[in-house]
């Protein structure tokens, strides 16, 4: 099973070269009841996990886009690739 931490690390791998470490620094991720935050320490990125009560108010507009992966935010040209992105693969 893919864990939140694995998804965050995947996201970092995918966005390396697109975003600078400075831009990734402070990015927050929510997986289940856990909140993950990218923290830059020196020249590497750490992922901090905090678990607690979490309430998310989602903007339904962001779900109307079928071509954006809902987990990592990667955009694709077709629906199949979008669905396969994070839900398929190494599970
Ligand atoms: Zn994805």
C-alpha cells in the first residue's frame, strides 16, 4: 500500500527540476489524517509528518478537472493517464 510519505517523496521526485527547493519548501500534503510538510534543511528536503484532527474544506471546482491527478496535481492530456498516475503503479 502506498503511504502518504511515499506519495510526498514521489511528488518531490516529480517536481525536482520543475520547482526549486525553495519553492517546494513549506508545501503541505494531506493523506488520511496526516499532514506532511516539506522542510528544507541545509541542502536537502525533509518531510515532517504530524497526525491529528484534520478538517479539509475542499473547493469542488478543483475536482471538475478530470485531467489533473487528485493526489499529486500532475496534469495529463487524457483521463486514463490521469487515473493511472498515483492510484496505479507500485501498489
Ligand atoms: Zn499523481
